[in-house]
C-alpha cells in the first residue's frame, strides 16, 4: 500500500469538536475517507470526510487534545491504486 503525504499550513481545531477548519486556500485534494491527520506531538486521528466549499475536514471522533489555532498539519491518503 502506498501513501501520499500532504500538508495544510493553517488549520484550527476546537477541543470537543470533530471539525477541522482550514483557514486559508490550501488544497486538500488528496483527502479520502480513512486518511490520517498528524499534528506534531499529538495522537494521529482518522479523517472521515471533507467539504471543499466549507473548507472543513471531519474527524472520526471529537478532538480531545486541546484547542489549536493557526497550526500546520500533515495528512496521509491511500494511493488511488490501493482503493
């Protein structure tokens, strides 16, 4: 299985919410259900969906690792060949 690695340079998360807000025009083209979200020193979480118009990602569970604002994240997405 191959993974692609993408980054978003400015996101916000609120503790207790499953929604990641993308604060700029970064593309999240490669996001598919099951992509993993990584933020330095935080436990990785699974992305279940995304909304390009609302500029949001939805996590598989509520974020419980504290409020974050204007941070950078990485996410991996399975290769389309592996789908």
